C-alpha cells in the first residue's frame, strides 16, 4: 500500500507540473508575445512587410504592415498624358494662344517600358526602336533620367507594388529670330507604369 501511495503522489506531482505549463508565444519580438507562456505553441505572429518586392520586406513576417517601395525593377507603360499651353506674341500683340491635352493611345505608348537597375542604370524600351541605355538618380521624390542627349526631370507621385506614376513639367520661352515672334510653352505630363 505504501508503494501505491508513493506512485500516486509522484503521479500527482507530474500531473501538476504538466497542468501548470502554459502554452503560447514565447518570442518577445512577436506581435502576440505572452509573458505567462513557458511553452511555445508555434502561434507567434510577426508583423512586418510580407511583399518580397518591397524595400522593407521581412521574410519572418506573418502578417503584413506598411510596405515601402522604390522604382527598382521593370515597368510597362500604361498611360501617358501631356497638357500644353502655348502663347506667341509679335510686337506685344497675341498672335497665337492655345491649350490642349494629348492622351496617348495605349497602342502608341513610348517609351513602352523602363527598367530601373540598382546602382543607377536605366533601360528605356520603345515600340519600334531599339532600347536605349542611360542612367537615373533620385533625390527624395525627384527623379532624373539621362538617356542619349536628353535629361528628364520627373517627380515620383505614386509608387507601390503595382503602380509607378511620374509627373513632369516645364516652360520653354524664346524668340524666333526670323519673325520676331516671342513664344512661351508650358507643359506638364503624367506617365504611368505597371510593375512587371
């Protein structure tokens, strides 16, 4: 009988030890960390960006938080729109004054795509011409593209996992020497691209 009592007492101690264990997430870096848990049950949730193309991608994240994107990668043109206002005067008299917006047909989008390579290399693709190689640089949201003999200054308006929207604007002024006509051309445009 003494032997049975000892076995019963040992069983009670083991049962109490097992019953006192609390399962849960034991990783203090996890979103659902439980300080009371002493046994990890595999339920830990890690918050972070779960999109592998994002700059702040976190391979350990199980639920997504804010993702940050850049333009690195390949993009296909989806929309191009340019608004122009032009004015010409001769001897102070307006001889030409017009405004128009050009929305490019989807079949005629040029450039047809851009490839931004880390380190500053740029590939510009066209529908009916060979691709150009150039460079890009960025300062905050200001993006400078250098291709062939041209430098384009653009502003990154929107960038996410699927959309890149670039804005540009400028003013050209001058005088036609043969006619004496002074002209001013204001333009602004929007280029949109989808990520490949």
